[in-house]
């Protein structure tokens, strides 16, 4: 995400490299480039003007530490200002209420990803120990109710609906059903339109007055750029929502919505959707996002995802197998499945500082694990355990069984042998001098690369 903005900002900082001091001239040049980068990213003009001026004033008033270059100091100042621009600190979801269930009402334009977000949020809350229920109050869009029911089955969360076009009745009876079922969170999916209209707003206002939600979240497609900000302002003027959800952030190369919306509507960004899978929903951390925009990665989020999704006991067992040279294709397939649980590969690579520059984006877009899985699943038990026994005739059989070419089978076996050799070397260096525990394993894998 934000590739265009990140690349342009990096070019601006590069011009400061080698400068001995910060002065009016080099700061002026840097601010001009930063301003162009932000405007090119479709950031609101007033937001850009204030941000650039704040950065300039702080840069000129900053004493440069001897061990820190002017370029490094500017990057730090820009990071701090971007963090403040996007809200300063992460704002959690408010589910505090004396009378259960806590109500989360979701609003936004049609096509913004409201219904999918409801299911992603429901899964996230369920994973965190809550007992949510979703209510299908989007009674106008064709198949909206069926879509929510399908997603509800996928994430294992019940959906309340009625076979009639009365959103108020659906919401009211859904609330009663949630109380009867002892659900502690009710997620209300409301109707959207292709554009803002009075009827939609009036219904949303009526639902808000009826349900009195603890959280009213506005969902917006981040790829709309400046138009996303205008839409957010129109919704906020009528609904006074509590927070913003940015969807399709993984496809946003510019970042205009993320950098403008908080300042324009003065409401926090609470969640960001970074993929199509039900697990591709993250809390929005302004400081971490600022670091990612500046190409500094987000190793904290990476480790959190690893701790949340990886089976650390299996990872420790894999480590032991590597040390004994017993790591086989069964283990490789298992590790591949664990990696997929962490979300999109592109998103993961962006979190590791510098790695996104090493791996071309087109390679990530073309990355497909399915042929690899098909090839391994077409092998016999003995072949998975001892890949070296796979001769020419076996390779032809495996290719035929997996629907791939012999060349692809050859490539996988070659890459596996090279990976096994490399991982064994890294494992020995990592193990040297100390014992790895389950608590530090996820972080250690990357800090000891």
C-alpha cells in the first residue's frame, strides 16, 4: 500500500543525504518535494499546507544530534507529524455498556465493503472471546441479506434477518433476538446507496436514534481518495459517527484518504481492511502506518500477527528438525499453511523493513501457492519424507497428478533443497549461545536474519 507516496517521499529524503546541516535552503527544497508528493497522493490541500508548514518549523527549530544526519532528523520529524495527522494514538472499539448487547452500527456507501467488514469484525470479536450476532438491516440491495448470511456461516456467527423491507423492524427485532440469545455484541449492517441521498441519511439517523449504538462506524473505500474524504464529511455532518473504517487499503498506492480523513472529520480511524480474507482486518495504529508510509516497515504488527496465527509449538518442532536435517516436504507444506493464515504475502512483506524494496511488486501479484500445494499433495508419503528419491518417472507422475509441468516440479524440488540448506545455516547461527523459547521465537526469526 501507498507505494507511490513512499517512493516519492524517499526521493525527497535522498536529496538531504550528505547535507551537513539543516537550513532554510535544503529544508525549502525538501518541503517542496514533500508537498508535491502529498498532493500527488490526493491528500486534502488544506491538510497538506498545514502539515508541510508544521514539518518546516519543527525542522528549522531542531538541534541535530551529532550522531544523526539531517536526513535522518527530517525523517523522524515527518514520521511524528504523519502520526499526529492520522490521530496520534490508536483508538480501540468502545463496547462498554450496562445493558447488553453493545451495538456496533455500520454505515457507508454501497460498494464500500460494509457487509464484508461486518463479518470480518464479527470474526475478530469472536476470536477475542465475544459472542456477537449480526443483523441484516440492508433490506434494499439485492442479495445483501444472503451475502451476510453466507459470510455469517463462514465466520461462525449467527445472522438475524426478516423477509421484508423494513429496516427499523429488522433492527428492533434483531436487538430483542440478541438479548434472548445472550449475545454481548450486535453488529448492525445498514443500507447504502451508490451516492448520498436524503432517504438513506434519514433512515440511518432513525436507526441511530432507535439503537443508540456504542459505536457508529463509517466504512469507506480508501481507493476513492479525496472523494472518500468528502463522503466522510457528508456522513459525519448528519450522523456524527464515532470512527472510520478504511477498506481496500491493500490496493491504495497513494494514501490520500488515510492521510486526510482524520483531520477533516476529526474522528479516529479505527480499522483498516487489507485483503479479501475474513482475517484481513487490522486495528489502525497511526504511528505504525506512518512508519510504513516512510518505508520503515512495521515489525511490531508482523510479530503480533505471527504470535496470533502461528503454532509456535510446531515452529519449535520444525526448528529441531532443521538442526537434525529432518525437515521434509510435509513440514514445508505445514509451514506454508501457517504462513497463509497470517494474511496476504504482500501485506506481510511490507511490514518487514526494506524487504518490500527487495521483492518486486509484480512478483508478489503473480505469487500463487496452489501449484506448490498441488505438487506436494501429489507425492507419496515416502517422496515427501525423502525428496531425493524422486527420479524422472516420479516427476512425470507428480506433474500429471498435480496438473502442472515437469519443469515446475523440478523447480520446486530445487528451491526446497536450497531453502533447506539456507534455513539450516540460519538455524545454527540463531541457536548459537542460547536457547530459543516460545515467547521470543517469532521475533527472533526476523531480528536474527
